[in-house]
């Protein structure tokens, strides 16, 4: 991460062409990472190839050169100019064989294609799913650098993934909106946010949005604790409450709410998750009008906020620098205020949850925010 | 609406004390109307009494004086400092009688109380429900001025209700967010917005947010028309589509989608409305991934946008001026760029829908936006 | 403006190719107009040619075809994909002649080039300057439709120009920011907004942003009136005031503040306009800390707000429809809630100012907002 | 910072009443700190007294109790409910003595008054100025905890001050607005942001807003380097550039631009700082149209963004916890992701500047952003 003014070209690495892809769900900051990587590479005379639609493009050979003009103006834009998908694993790729559709390992084709195209290394921007695939390729000899992307912030070895803070900002804005309605109508307003396995968005948005109750997967809740918190407020003259609930929250002793799916898809159209269940339960217990809003995909879109643009940019630069330094099989990560490189092997197939001694959790408890336990 | 510099106190009206209340669902701009009315009244030496929680406070005698300091700083805030409710009609008021809860006509108490308090006239800020109640009181001799409030913009005799344009802005922001995800993931993204009987929010937000398909209650849709529009885009290389659907939209020959309710309440917690149904139907027909987001209460909250602040302020001033001019039983309304007074009798119990020759509808059709017919 | 479903091609007009250009200062909504015009034209099988950088491109022959793909995704973006300039009049075009730079009439070249390119009509999007040039061409036989663009809203014959309401929203947001600082620091905060000859932005932003004093070019101000308003507030316990001043405001009997320019340019870098003068004067008279912020170019940029996107879209559609109807020499305009066509001759070379009986001005006065007279 | 569920009251500290004040310039998040401190104190049965207008209120005895209801709803609001001032040091306090105004040491009165009021400790929220005063009191025996506040982020011993990230977001939004105008008009657009002695806002906003050139006080600039960067872009077909300049930036070998002041005040009304000088210089050298916008007080106001709300809340909680732990003479600070306590003696009277090896600076250089050296 040293300054490059007057720097000599790094001797040991012989990177002349980098490929870059974006995988998994949409996330604000993807374009900012791509832009920073391309600008950094161009600044050093390295060519960049964009792979369309994540690993699908790697199998199908859907490549295109990325030059400065291609990344001009994309910094503020949500989404990814490369497209993405959260299906399509080359190690188990859906392929038409004669009459039927089978799943085949087509990873070798990808490696061959990379060789044929003269691609020296791959920058894979993704969450646990895409980085796990990238790590499989790394084990087969591909030179890979990973960039941690998920709005859920539940990736190990990094303090922050990009996109998370924009999702928190979106959820906080929703809480601000619900607040005045709750107060004017003397209602309980529930906001269901993303976080199937970890409560980071709920925790941070809840603190930023002035929530009275925050429910996260890590802390199974008791309905009575929530009702008591709501009624304690009413006794103090506050006849409304704001509750943030992560989609993966669940009652103590209960299961995660089964979502009724409409199609066999992995990310089904939800008909009523934990927010709706909680609303119904709370209305019964408290006899207060209760409304639920499911924030859904709004958390994944929109222009990244400034802190995410800075973080995404730093990740994009650092990924290229890791490649030029010959430091492969690594994921760039934020630790404290620094960008570091961590082994992908330590980051993937794991889950970073909110720990009982998390400092933001503790600050929230100190102020009297209820967590339902 | 003349300038007041150097103006003489209006001789024929003997208004010394005005009451003001806000009724119905939350709506951005309520506080701006209250503030403008109070400032205008104070500027002329008229006292103002705020009634808490709509007509409930009128029955219960929950009043408080409103002075300049009470409305300081409330212009940008959503909600209403007076509280509101969308139940509690004095003409059919839920009352405990011995052991049971009955509905009683308690309107006479309200009139008596107003007389006792020396209230000369009432400014009622509300939608069709609250204005209808106000009109009943007007017929019984109460001096009433109405202010048209609904985010749905479906009130007769006024070009615009306040709150509508803020709701449109919120829905447009949501569409901007969904757009990049739709494009990056090659999906159909559906946004369900408010509008049970009229499609104004869907129409305006759809045009402002670049929707490809807009479905409104006034135009029953055919699934094939929508699927054809989506596939026509795909043939032009655009493998994504944005659909805005009003909650009251329905298929041709079909019924409005029955919402499964959880509590017998009038505004039930929805488990899956037209957006979810449409998503399931479209996935089957088009074989494209489809996601739905229900915007819900986010449309009702938040700081009013500048145009709504100006409109709300004009309404608040005009309501007081109507009272001072002795012009009662009237609703202030926007016609073209002017604030006028219209008889409440003509405005209530009616519904302003999107007509087939609506100019914004026609502009949308001219550009090729699909309406499903 | 009729619906086009099943409509027959208009017989009398023989428009096969339209040109479009954007002239004058930057304005939110330019891209929305271009997009709507191109989509409407394509939907009817009409070709569109974009002219780069306003009338400069018309002289230099800097044209490019505009198809659906060129306008995809531009609706939310500020600026103009066609570029613009507020210099370069073809009737007095700066031209290198031998050693020196002269001004020449090159309008005939433009007409010839249009003919050679098969351009049947021109849609000119601009303010008074660009529309005046367009009108000169119209008088020479070019088929022209104008679209009224200026953030200042000072064009005749239309209730609203596009861009104005976004500028108001930007100024209102600035006022919201200054408000809390004013209150926390017990200061006078002055915001200088655009409006050299008309006070529309100051008036609307002032009402929307809760200003205590609004100063506009149409109402010369007396310092004592402003000081008295500020001190009256202090006596009521409000030790801060918010003032919005249009750049063209001036003291009674005084001149518009001469701006010290840095270059000979028409839109010079300002070093201290009316805002700075007023701050210095007020500090002396009131002995209250006073700060000034000049909003400047921030008012011209950014994504258009929803109401401006709808208005811009309607203008773009209506301009193409006017061309197809053979209705030339006209400007599309908003009157009330309708888009109409007005003769360009009546719209150009004039100035729409805030009249003494303007309804928003009167509403502001009714609430006690001070205008300095 | 441990969780408080079931925790026993801290034995060694005997804090029953805390005072809190806010000093220095306005900063987004002040109210969030106050709210968190009051909520935390109330949750533990500690009384809180608010001191009005910073140390002025400490001298004048302008106190008021702060209870839960006083901090309700203030989280999203800019400014401070306690008022603030950036003058009025009790150790050199302006006092009327007979006919003349003298400066006197009135710190003893403050200490006496605190004792009389039963105030056990003071939480001082401020920048270097206010914290230095607080530290003087600490040396005289007052129990003090400091909270680091400055939008400039130039306080030692903490990675982040609250308010900084909101200021960066405001500046980034301004850059987004200027971007489209720059591109549409082929101009150089300069944004002057705060940062008299340190370039943090300029650096972070520049990276987040896609600036091409960033000028900060720590790196004296050469005009030719900037002009060359601008012209290099033009040769690549990009006929516009975005420059962010901190108000304290200066040319190599030159002085900080002397600001012409209008009054003798410490924070004078500026008439033309470095932005205007740079614009004039660049127009001459490059012959490109150049415009400058001075962001000014807009950076200090508005609702804090989510990350600042979380940080402010953590600071407020941590300050109370430090007091309860009997850890005085300390400032709460962010180091990495943790809130820690650092001796005030190490934090005050120093300046944290952007170091040559700052990681964000290096990332910016790696992408080719020009710093003028």
C-alpha cells in the first residue's frame, strides 16, 4: 500500500492482464470497486478484462476489455456494469446434455479459457458463495484475489464489507420515516431488514434510527420481554415503539420462521416472514395497533454512500496491488482503519455473527435498547 | 388571498378562536399546514386551539392552545404534532356502556364543548373520511373549513392533495434503487405502491422512475400484455423490466386480490397483495426471475419535499383566510396554480380516479409505457 | 396530446427525422426531456439526431443519431448527454478569419446542413437565450419546437420551466442545514440563491425552508425592515433568523450589487455578491453574528426530483407531438396542469417576474415572512 | 464498555449528577451524543444537567435538567439543543467592569457553581478549543470526560471525530452535482471545502466524489501539475475536470491565501479564498472555463448520517461509562473499531494531519488522482 509516485514496477510479479468479475446479490459499491481496479491497473499499464454475469461468463467465455472510458461516471451508480448472478457455479454448472439438463463440473474449461486469453490473475468480488468458488479455483492453481462484498457484513476476517453501510443508511432512513407515523398514530411500527444469519444491519440501523427494540438471529427473543419494553414506554407517556427485526430473528425455543415460497427458487418471493409474525403476536399481547414494513430489495440498490465509496475504492486499488505484489489466494480486508490481506481459506465457509460482547451491542444495551432476551 | 400589509381586520367575520385537527392516515405536510395556520392566525391576533388525535380529541375534550413557539421547527417534520387516528367518528363513537362497548352518536357533545371553549370555527385537515365527518358537523351548524390531505391524491375538486408528491418522490427513489438491481441481475422487479382505488402514485412514480409497465386500478390488466412488453424488451437486448403496481390493480375480469388479514382491523397487516400475485404469475409465463417489493408505510412518512411544503403552507394560510372571510362549509383546493375554495359537499364521498384522457397517462403511453390493457 | 393507442399516423405532417439540441446553463431534467422525445419518436418510427453542445454543434456539424439504447438509464442523471454551452450564437458566431477572431453570421450554413442531413424539424431545449436563437431560425423557415428550460423559472407563457423545482429543493435542503446551525449558534444565516432578475427560487425555497426574511429583485429592500424583523424575533426569544436572498436583490434606491469579476466572461466567478454585502450591513446594524452561504452551481446539478422528471418527460413527449402535428414556431408550456403550445414569439425576449399579487408571495406575507419593503 | 445487563452499580465512583455541554462550531451528531449520554445516565439512575451555550452557560449559571423527554426525537436533528458558541473561555471571559469590557479569569466561579449544584463530573463535547478549556478545568480538579467533535477530523488520538463523515457525505453530494455540469459544459469545476489545517474532508470527499485533483494543506501544490493533469484528461477526450480544494491549501512556496475579512471576528465572512484564486489562475493557464463553489456552512448542518449517528451514540454512552468508572481527565476516542479512553493531555493542543503514508492518500495516488505535488 505504499505511494506509487516514482515507484519501480514490481519485479517478481509478471501480471500483464487481470480479469475481474462480480458475483452474488446486488450490493452498492460494486461499480466503485471495478472503477478503482481498472483505474489502478491502467495507471500501471496493466490490461483488464471484465467477465459478464459472474462465473456464468467465465464458463461461457463472455468477456470484454475494460478501459478507462468504460468506468467513467460509474462511481455513484448502484449495481454492476459487469452483471451478476447468484447461481451458476462452474464446479456444478447447469448444462444441456441431449434432452436433459444436468449439472457438470466445467471448471477446467474456465482455466483453459483464462490461459488462452492470457489472463494472469482474477479479481473476484463477491460474498461467501462467490469467494468460495474463487477459492476452489485458487486451489486448482488460478491466481486469485478476493474482495469481500455483502450488505449483510457477515464475512469473516474483515471488519467491514462494502455495501453494508449503505444498507444501514437505507434502513435508517426507513426508520426515520416510520418514526413520525408511529408517534402520530400511537402505533408499534416494525421494520424487517435483511440478515438471515447475522444481525449487523438490524443492530446498526436500529442504533442509528433510534429503535426501541432490536431483534437479531444471534439473540433468540421472548415475546414478553418485547411487550414489557413497549408497555414500559407507554407508562412513561410514549405510546409508540419502533422495532427493527432481522429476517433471521427467531423466538427463544422456536425455529426461524418458515417462509412460504412460491417457486422452487433459492431466494423465493416471501409472503410473510418474521416481521409479519411478530406484528400479529404483538397486537394480541399489547392490544396496540402494529404495522410491519419489509424493506427487501431497497437495501441492495441505490448509489453507495460516501463511506462505502471510499471503502470500495480502497478495496479495488488494494486488490490490484495484491495481484502486482504476487500475493494470491488472499482476500483484501479492512482491519481497524487499514486494508490488509488475509488468506481466503480463513475467510470463506464461515459466518461472522454479532458476538455477546460486541461494542455496539453493548452501547445499545447501555442506553436501554431492548434485545428481547 | 390578498396581501395583508396594511389590511384592515375583516369586519363581517367575528373569528377570535380557531380549532384545528388532523385526521386519517399519516401524510407528509400535516405539520406544515398546522404551522402555516397558526402563524397566519397569530399574525392577525386570532387564538388557535389544537385538538389531539383527530375527532377522538373533539369527543374527549383533549385540547391544547397552539402558539408560535409550539409550531417552531415543525415545518420539515413528518407526522403531526396533534396526533391522528383513522378511527373514531363522533357520530358513531365507540363508548363503554356498563359492561359492553357500544357505538354512540356523541356529536352533540362536540358541538357543546366547542361552544363552551369559545371556538368559533374548525379547520379540519383530512382525507375523505375526516372531511366527511367535518361536513356532517357543518350541516349541523359548525363553521368548518376543510384542507384536502391524502397521499393517494384521489380527492375530488382539487388538482393536488398535499403529501401526494412526497409519496411519489419516495416511490421514485425506490424505483431508482430497484433499477440497478434489475439491470445487474436481469430480473423483473415489481414495486407495489399505495392506491387502493386510484392509480395516481403508481402513474406519477412510474413515469418519474422510468417504469416499463404501470398497473393501476382504473385499467384492469391482461397478463399477456405485460409478458409481451417484458419479452419485447428482452428482444431489444434489455433483459430486465421495472413494473409499478398500485395495490388496488386487478386483472381483467378478476377481482381485487383478497388480502389475507391477521386481525379484523380496517387496515390489516398484509401478507401478500397484488405485487406478490403478479410476481408469481409473471415468473411462470416469462421464466424470468421476478422480485417484488411492497413500499407500504414508507410512503406516508418522512420530511415533506419542497413542493409539498409550499402547497401545505398555502393550504394552511388559505384555510385561516377562508375562516376570516366567513366562507364556511368550504374546502381549500388547488386548481391550476391557484388556491380556491370549493363546497365540501362537492368534494366528499367521491373518488377522483385517473381518467382515460389524463394527460400524464397519455404522455406515458406515447413513450411506449405499457398499462396492461 | 391524445392517446396514441391505435392512432393513425398523422397525415398532414411529413416528419421523418427530428434534430434535438440543449442550450444554455445546466439544468436538472435535460436528459429526461431528451429521453422522452427519443422514446416518443422511436415509438412512432421517427429518427432522431442529437446535436452536440447546443448551437455550436449546429454550426460545426457535430451530429449523432439518438436511438433507444442511447437514452437508456439517463432519466435520473443531471446534465445533458448532448452537451451544452451558453455562448455560440450562429447569427454571431466566433470564427477565425486569417489572423484574427471575428464574429460572423453562419446561420445559413446551419440551414443548409439541416437540409443536407434530411432533418425535418428541430426541438430546441433552452432558456430565453437559446429559444431566441431558435426563434430567429424559425423566422427563416426552420421548423422549430421549443422546450422551456431554466432553473430560474423566469420564462413567459409557462407556469413552470423544468429544473426550477429541483433547484428549489436543493435550496430548501440547504436552508434545513443552516437552520440548526443558526439556532444552535444564535446567528443570522443568509443563503444567496440564483435569480438575477426574478425571485422565484428565493420565494419558493424561502417558504419551503422556513425563512424569516426573503429578498427578491422585484421588491427592493430596506435594511431597517430586515433588522426590525430580526430583532422582533429576538424579543420573542428566537435569537436567530434565516434569510434567503436572490442574487439580483438590491436595496431600495440602490443598484444591483456590482460583482467583481475575474475574467471578462458572462458568468463570472463571483467574489462577493449581495449576500456578503447584506451580511456585513446586518452585522453592523444588529450586532448579531451573521454568516452567508452562496449556493451557486449546486442549484444546477444533481438528479432531477420526481416532479421535474414528470414535467420534463411531458415536455419531451409534447414537443415531438407538436412536431408531428405540424405545429411549429411554438413552445410547449405548462398552464395549470396542462401542457399547451404557445407561440415562441410571445415567450422570448421577455421576463416573468414575481408580481405583487402572486399567490405564494401573498401566502408568505400572511404568515408574517418579511420581504424588506 | 462491558454489557450492563445485571451489572452492579460501580462501587468506587460516586457519581450522582453529571453536567454536559457542547462547545465550538456546529457539527452533525451533537444531539445524538447528548441523547445517548442522557439515556445511559437515566438508565442507571444518574441525573443530568445541561449547560447552555458551552462554557458561557457555565460562567453564567445557565443550566437546565435533562430528562428522557428532553432528548426524545433529537437523534436525527442537526445542531445542539444545548446551544453552543465558539467564543467565551471562562479563563479569559469578556466581562463588563464599570464602563469598559475586560477579559477576566472566571473559572473559579464555574468550579464553585458546579459544587453548589452538586455536579459530580462534566462531559465536555467539543473540538480542540473546548477540550483545551475542559482540560484546564481538569487540571484544577474538575472531573472531566471529553468527547471529540469536529467536522475537520483533525483531533489527535482518535481515528474519527463525529460529524466528519456527515461533512464528507455533504461534500460528496456537492461533487456529484457539479460532475454533470462539468461534463455537460466542458468545464473545470472547483469545490472548496473546510479544512484550514488538515485535508481530511477534501481527501475523503474527493475520493468518494470522483475528483480528478485534490489539494490539501499538507501538500503544497504547483499550478503546473494541476494544469498538466487537466490537460492530460483533455487529451484522453475528457474535456472537464473536478477539483476539490481544502480552504487551507496553498501553492508551493506561497502563503495560505489571506482572506479579506469584513469584521474583526475570528470566523469572518469570506470574500474569496483559495478556491477563487485557483479558479482565476487555472483559467489563465488552461484557457478552460472554470467555476468555483464554496461549500461553507452547509458542511456543518443537517441530519447526521447513519455512521455518524452510531459513532455519536457510542461516544455518548462511553463518556457516561468513563465517568461511572471514575476515569477522568480522559477523552473517549475511536481506535480501529473500538471506543477507548485516552488522556486529554495527549489529545489537546495538537493537530492530526494527513500523513504522506496515509492509506487513503495512497489509494488515491494509485488510481492516478493528482495532488498537485
